[in-house]
């Protein structure tokens, strides 16, 4: 009586080889994922600043007051003008992580929804940059800066 040996399963060498290939693939994939972190931090910063500008415009129209967005290198603040004391009062502020903000002006939104101080805002980091421009009508436009 002859016995036939059926090979079922994998040998130890085949298993170690397959696991080492998977380890190399995971190692290489982690580098490409780490390179995307600055991109998403930049896009988040652009989204936050754009949202703050749109919020200031909407609040100025709804409340009938002047609102402005004060921009700093790593933060921004939403402020409203107090007619009684003739000063700007901060409503909210937030920090920007992983990007730098540069602005040539502090945009002020009027109750009509227009902007009195036109501004060009650049938000950059190691991955690239975006430019946000404000039209006199209060329209916010975002454009990617060429590398």
C-alpha cells in the first residue's frame, strides 16, 4: 500500500518570506502617508480661515454691525465693533496648526456685506500654499499657489 503525501499549508520559509514582503510594503506605505500630513494640515487651515471670513460677513449682515477677521502668523480672531465704546471686541479666536498665515490687511465686513479693507491672505507650509482674496463685494476666493 502506497501512501501519497499531499502538501497542505505553507512551509516556514514561505511564511517568513510572505511576512517580510508584507512588512516592506507597510514600511514604504507609511512614508507616503506621512508625507500627506502637511497637505491636510494646510487644507484644514485654509478651510478654517475661509469659514471665519464667511462667518464674519454673515454676522455683519444679520446683526447690522461691522465685523473683522484679525489674522496673525498662527491664529485668527473674529471681532465685532462696539459702537458704544468705539472699540473692537473679540468674539472667537482659534490657532492654526501646521501652517503660517500672512495677510496684507485686516478685512472689515460692513452690514451691507461688503469689505472695506480688501485683503490678500497667504497660507503656507512645507507642502505648498494657498492664496485667499477678498473682493469688494465680500466674495471669498481661494486659489492654490503654484510650486
